[in-house]
C-alpha cells in the first residue's frame, strides 16, 4: 500500500509531514491489527508463506522480512512477560487460622 503526501518545508525544519499525524500512522509503520495478523500467520507458517497469506486474505503485499520482524518482536515481548511472571511466587496462600485476638 502506498499513499502520496505533500511534504512541507519551513525555515526551522527541513520538512514537515502532516499526514501521518493526522491519520495516526507512521511511515513504514504497522497498525496493531496488522501486527496481530502478521504475528498469527508468522507463527503458523514460514515467513514467506505468511506473506503470501496476507496477500490472499487482505489483498496487499508485504515482505517476508516484515512478517519476520514483527513476529520476532512480539515473541521477544512475550518472552519478557513470561520471565516476569516466572519471577513471581507460584502461589500465594491465604492466611490460615483466625486472626489474633479472636476466641
């Protein structure tokens, strides 16, 4: 997918890109929904096959390297979250018995 945009110049900045901010995207960026698609397809198949499935299901081309990059980034984030969970105690038991001072 490509979008043409007008790039503005000022004396203070060599260029100003108004479109990305207006529509909430960044150049060569991927929406969270697209990241989820790429990660799902990338986990199930080879990255090349996943790119072909994106074309089949959504009608646009994306490179296998983009699928790989997105899939591995999410895998890394998931791994870090699991490591944080593994550092926590396995179970936290409720206090047994009656509170002090009760008969």
